[in-house]
C-alpha cells in the first residue's frame, strides 16, 4: 500500500476518534492498534505492553510526575499569590499587563522543570484561573500559555536536549548553554506579540492598579521563593550533585520547604496535593503512552524513514535543506511526540546536516524548536491536551489560539538559521 494512502488513513482515524468523546490517550491507542493490524504483521498487544513498560519505567519519564508534584505543592503553598504579587507591579506599565505572567512564569519554571508538559500544567494551574477571573482575553491567555509552555524544552535543563545529546553524541552541557539565548529571544517574542495585540486592542487586557518604583522594589521578595528554587534545582545539576532527571526530586524537596515555611501544609492540603498529582500525572502519562504507541506504529509503516530518504535524494543546498527539514518536522510533529521525532529521524537527518556543513550543536537547538512547534499542532500537540485538561476548552480551538505562538517559534528558528552565532556565542564563552 502506498505511503499516501497509509498517511491519509491514519489522519482520518485520528480525526474520527479525537473528534469524538473518546479520551485522547485511548483514541491514540485505538488508532495505533488499528494501524498495526491493517498495515503490518506485528502483534499489536505485544507492542502495547512494551510501550507501557518502556514509557513508565524510564528515568526521564519518571521525572515528569515529580515535576507535576512540585507544581501541585507550589500551587497550594501561596506561590501563585506570591507570583502575582511579585510580578504585577512590574507588569503594570506593559500593554497586556498580567498576560506577561504566562511568559515570565513559564520561563522561570522551565529553568527547574525541563519539561514542556510540566511547565504548561504547572503555570496553567497558577496563572490561567487568575487571568480568567480578572477578565483578561480568554484566547490570548490560553494561546500565550500554549506557546510559553514550550519553553520547557528550550531553557535548560531540558529532557529533550538530554535525549538529543545522547543520540547525537553532543555535549549535553553545551546544549543546555546553547538553548539559553534562543529561549530568551523566544520569550521576548511571545511577550512582544502580547504588547502589539494589546496596543491595537486594549480591551484584551484589563486595567490594573498603578505602582511606584518603590512598590515594585518592595514586591521583589515575593519572587524570592521561586528564584531560590531555580538556584536549588539548577545548582544541583551544575555542581554534579544530581542528574537533570534526579533534579526533579530536588525540586520536590525545595517545594516542600517553601510550603512548610509558608505555613500552608497540613493533612488536608497534603492529600489534595497527592490527589491532584495523581490525576494530572495519570492523564499525562496515558497520553504520552498513547502518543508513543502511535509513534511506533508510524515507524513500523516507515513514514519517517521514507520521508527522510526522499529528502536525502533531492541534493539540496544548505538553506533549501533546512527549509525542507523544517517542513518535514512540522508534518511529522502532527503525528509524533518529541522523543520519537528525535529517535526516528536523527539517524538519517543528522548525516545530511553534517554533510551540508551545519554543526550538530546548532541542529540540536533547531530540532528542539521544531519539537516545540509539535507541542502546539494538532492532532497530537501535547500542550493542547494539557491545557484542555485544565480549562475544558476544545483542542482545535486551543490550537487556533496558539497560531501566533506557532509563527513566533518559526521566526526564531529562521533567526538562528540566518545568524547561527546566536546559538554558538554563549557556549564558546562559557566552555
């Protein structure tokens, strides 16, 4: 059967089940089982058991529930209240005001989580209820969170960078450092879009209280707990005390310390933390396993291999190759999770990149940006499902809200392609 017919069948099944009332994770499993049964001779249930074991038993994926637990602790330890008290005075003079909290909070939490899903879930629990309660634009609040949540993969520590560094044999430390400036540029771009939208249409945000510079300075101690937590987590990594995955446990410890000192931790709150962590973790892990199962299915029918091989046969120039690879990754990102994008495409894509004269370190940041795009593109955009679980908004509508973030990530990708020194400058100085 041709690649086109198989691809259209998979897409049709995804649209059918994701558009129904079937749970997202279950829909992905069903499509994977049907596809393996129709297009391969492999045993679908054997593959299913392997997927569940490999995804739930890996050290990398074990970090995700820990970061979610950390987020639940922070939400219930008045950190959200402190975050808004600390950031509100500094955001009051910007068009969009507290909408920028989505961007800044995601940037801060990315520096302790290393996960896009954990960043989106945690910041969403903190910021979205507050923004919607205060009357900010629903579309801009949700859309900016969807885009800002992807910073969890770009700002170190990043689980995707760890996977890429292992597969591509690139220094993970250099990758972490290389992601800092592109991450800052992306955060500035997302905030810049909010400013432009709110200058054009001020009704998208609401008028907050005005503050003096003295009040802004006095608000800074409210940010101290999250800043100390970042130092605590990143310090454990860069001093060699903990691996990036183990740093999740360090973050949980730091969060408990914050909760104890804020005097918000009691038996009732503790049970709410555990229950909330279990609910969010099981939802996310079911979707992760479902997406991974579907990714393996797509690998069995050889869609990534055939698409990458087709590109290698075209004999393109450097910029042409990058454009084609970007289009390929955007298409594959609608069907594959980030881990699968790296593992399935890299054996063929990396030699093409090196032959065209590009550095594997630069390509790592390029690929992370492509994976960020895959987080906000349906039907398997993971950030869309996380936000859907938080606000019960339709997934396609969330994807529509995230289109500006999609474009901004593409512009940052173009920027580092034209000016690759953006990626290399900081690693060269620090290393």
